């Protein structure tokens, strides 16, 4: 029942990336994707701005292709994501809608997207990054919470559950690997929602780590707090970035530290009952989002640009 997954590259804000879509045009990429993983997540292809580019127009092409690929290769799929403050289309964020309109826009979107893949998605990241690092709801950045109030979060889970009763529904965030203000906020919210009968099934830690910082050594302890509530947990977006030396080539010591972080994340997940899904955010540096988003950092995945394996790959393989 344990799944090892990766994000499927493409559709992002990789303005600086000189490649055509990896999933459709890079055959060696597809071969590794099929061979090494039994779970896939759409890196961007199921996000609002991608899948719902105009109010009355959906763009299902890539999401359909990923789901089909997964079925052909006997992989499960993680859906990402339905309620988020980022990567929303301009028609939504710049539009003028009444509260009733906005509510039905979200409801229709969830019913349409989740319903389309009913029975084919194992886990959905229903709500993504709803809290700040200090544990406050993102009441200004998140259009749904700002306009409709925090109750919309429970509604999103209810609508997703109606659209696909078998999909496991998750809260997903970064900087929640440790016991801290943000993960505490999730614990409290999820307790409250469960008490109200809201269909929440899981809590996941993205795990975008950096060797600049120490490893979140209480990851296992933290996840266990959620599994004690009867929840599933997951690692959903693991990568371990590092400061690139001037020549761009990581040192052996950096690669060893990275391998250690990958290994400890997997080890923590394996030690937690109900942590059955472990996903890395891309498997090759060739298409990693890290150098685009974190200045001076990179080399965050388990394979080099040519798919040669780094120590981190072997560390995971050994632990599995
Ligand atoms: C990132 C993608 O990897 C990029 O391609 C895109 O341009 C921006 O988003 N948290 C999330 C993911 O939940 O959706 C983000 O993915 C990384 C941070």
C-alpha cells in the first residue's frame, strides 16, 4: 500500500526554461517516469490557471493525458489543487463577482474537475497553503477565504467528497514538517472540522527542504499527531535544494547531506502509520522549479539533467 511518487513536470512559470513540455516531448523523461514511480502528481496541470483558463472554458488536455499515462503504467494519481491563493486565472482574481457567484464558481469548479476524474484520483489536495507560517489563515491573499469567510474550506471538502466519495481529501502545506505554529494551526482546524463531520482524510507536508537549514528532526513526531486523529499523512513535494558553488557543481559533501535529508524524510514517513504516499517534486534537475524560484540554489532533485542518479536516489532506494 505504499506509493512512491513524483510531480509530472510542465505547465509552470518556468519562463527561463528553454524546453517544450517535458511530459509530451521528452521520451527518456517519460521512460523514467513510468519505470521508477507508482504515483504521479500534476506539477501545474490541474491548477486553476491551467485547467480553468476562462470562466466558461476548461483545459483538460494535459490532466487527461497524465491520468491516462498513470492508468497505463499502474500508477495512482494525486490531484493538486482546488483551493489555493496562487496560480489562479486572471478572470477570477481580476473579476467582479457577488459572493453567491464566487461560491458557485468554486463549487462548479470542484464538481467539474473532481467529478471528471472520479475513481481515478487517490488523493486530492483540496486546500493548499491556507495558513501563514505564524498559523494565521491567509485572509487577504486567499480569494476564497477573503470573500467567503473560513467556512468555505469545509464546503470545498464537502463538494470534493460529493464529486468523488472514494478520493482521500487532504490539507497540504509547506513549513509544516515540524511541530510549529503552522502545523499546530492545522491540527486545531482539522480537529474542529472532524468534529463537525467534514470529510477531511489527510494532512500532508510538502517538504521543500534546503540544506541551508537543519533537517526537521521532529517530522515523525509531528506526523504522528495527525495519524493519532485517524488521518492519513503524506509527503507530497519533497525536494532538497542547496547553495550552488560558483562553478554550479555541488560538492560531494553537499550531495551527501542532500541524500541524508531525502533518506530521513522517507524514514520518518515509513515510521508513521497511514503515511503511505511519498512524492518528490520532480525527479530530474533538468525541469526542477528550484533554480527559477530560489536564487542561487538548485540541484534539488535525485537525478542530474541527464537522468544520472545522485546519492539521494540510492539513499531512497536503499531505504525502501
Ligand atoms: C510550483 C511548480 O513546481 C512550478 O512549476 C510553478 O511555476 C509554481 O508552483 N507549493 C505547491 C506547488 O503547492 O504547487 C508549487 O509548485 C511549489 C510550492
